[in-house]
C-alpha cells in the first residue's frame, strides 16, 4: 500500500471577505486574489498529494467555522488548524461547540498569529496559558508560528506543557535570504530536549529565501539542522501555498524538499511526507483508514 502524502500547511482566502489581508500588497500583490480548492487541486493531483491541512489566515473565529465547513465539503482537506481566542475564559466552551458541530471532527489544531502581537512573550501570559490548557483538554494540537523574537517564548511554552502536542510552523521563519543561520540555529537547538511532543513543519522556507535566486542548496543547511533537532519522526512536509507562489510554484516547493531529503531512507521520507502529519494532527480520515 502506498504511503499517503499530506501537505501539512496551506491556506484558502478571499481578500474581499473582510479579513485582515492588508499584507497582500507590495511584493505580495500577485497573490491578492481568491484562492480556493479548485485552484489547489491540480497541483495536488500532479504531485500525488492525498490530503491536506488547511490553516487559519487571520485571528477570527468565523474563519474557523468556515474552514471546518470547507473541510466537510472538500475531498482532499483532511484537517483544519483554526483559531480561537485563547484569552477568553470561555474558550473551552467555544472549542466544545466547534468540536460538537456536524463538521467538528475536522478541527485538528489551533493557531494564533503570535508574531502580530506587540509583546514577544504573549504566549507566556496567564490567560493564554489557561487557553492552551483548554486546547490540550480538547485533544487538539497547537501550532506555533513565531518569528525569531517570539521563539524563546515558544521554547518556554513547550517546556511548560509537556503533555501537549505542539507544531512549529515554517521552521520558525529564519532569515535565509540574509544568511541568518547561526542565531536561528542557536535557538532551534533548545527544542532538542522537547522533541517527544513537538513536531516541525518543513514549510515556508522559500519565502524566507531570496525569491528570485534561491536554490535547494540554500535550504539544505536549515532542513538538516531541523532534522538533527527533531528527527525524521517529528518533521513534516508543508508548502504554505499560496504564500509560496511569490517565490516558487507548488511543484518547485515539493521538488526542493525532495532534493533536501534525498539522503534519507524511503521509510524516513514517508514519515516526513505524510505519516507524521497524520500522527500529530490525528487526521480523522487517515486514522480511520489505518484502523
């Protein structure tokens, strides 16, 4: 049986919907348009991708409801990482309502855009910690999406919540274009002792590299460092489509990661390209298929 390929990180959006898409300007203007399932489907079919994880794009509960309904109606969306207000004392009830809805099984994780917060230690607030407890109690993973200034708070958080499944998005967005390896690596290595409950997405790298000139060789040191820290059983493939399109096609993102991983065994690549995402997110369709 062929091992499934899971794209663990992509988005849909409609800039006219009233969402917080002001960043889709300047160099990102080419992707300032609607992206929906039919835009992604051909690339998934071409690259043999079996399923995907649809990830929130702005801090809005309405989008989370929309996304789990989208997952119910879309054959390839295998799970949703949505948003809830972690600072809300009633966040546990909100999660119960989401999970108890007819489409609730598709909610597999939660994320907050912590890099948009003025406080780099936002995750360490007492009310946020209570919210994280509610996420864990609901059986969901929590995605960490930091820039470098927020990374120390992420390290402290995973240390404080050893029973929670965490996912580090986009290898924490190092400044690849500016050769930002050393400062990033010094921090990322601090996850090494926490790897039993933290996974890392090999995603978002091409947009942190030079959009016009990057090659897989630029990405390899970062990929290899992450593999050393987290291991092949805690890393997973993601494209960050359609954000990636400013720097590379879907196909090129897939091919670049394959090149970065070409020294691994088939079994290790199968874990990175699908099985790890199924494990950390407990993707309902694929877990049922396995059972």
